């Protein structure tokens, strides 16, 4: 049930991810963050971790953003560290479960067979990502370029690239 509901359910992933992005974007403002928003952010980060394997990378990105915004606003970084520790504990436990149950650190579903050769996996994954972006739908390629432009613009507005 866990694999079917979480690994195959796009609406669940999109809801958790979008909610987390909204909450983390609220930390950019120098205002005080309420306790309930902090709890919701941590819970959503943990839920994201058990929803899909790629959440490992996203939670690292969110941790870096939290640390950066807290440092920029001259706040103590206790909350970003607590977020990271909670998510890391979930990820470690989940990885141990996956190693025990699947034999791999990531689930080996019917559509994604994993080879023990990591270099081969990296090459094949890169080929798949490139073919998906260039050949699946022109709209997806356009949205990818648009998201990259918006990200670069946002980073310049936040004085990261100056």
C-alpha cells in the first residue's frame, strides 16, 4: 500500500511539495515564523521524505535555503538544524528499511530496474532525463526553460549572483 499510494501518486507528492515550498518561501521574510508554521514545515519535510526517493535531494535544497535565509535575517539557525535532523532521521530509517526490504537503497519498482554499476545508472538516467525534456512534450521543455529563467531571476533579486 505504501508503495502504491506514495510512489505512484502524483497528487500526494505535488501537494506536499507545493505546501513545503510555500512554507519555506515564508522564511525569506525577516518576520518571526510562528511555531505552527515551523511544525508544519518539519512535518511536511518528513512526509516528503517518505513519499518519493528524490525528496532526499529536495530536502537538502530546502535545508540550504532555510539556513541561508536565517543567516541573512540574522536569526539563530536552530530551526533549520532541527528540520535537517528530523528529515535526516526519517531518511536514514527509510534507507535502512529499503535496504532490508528491497536490497537497494531506493525502491526497485517494475518500471525502474537498478543496476549495481552506478556509472551505468548515471548515464542511463541522464539519457532518460534528456529524452524526456526534449522529446516527450514541447510544453515540458518550455516549462523547464521558463523555470530556469525564473530561478536565475529570483537569485539575482536575492543578491546571490551579484
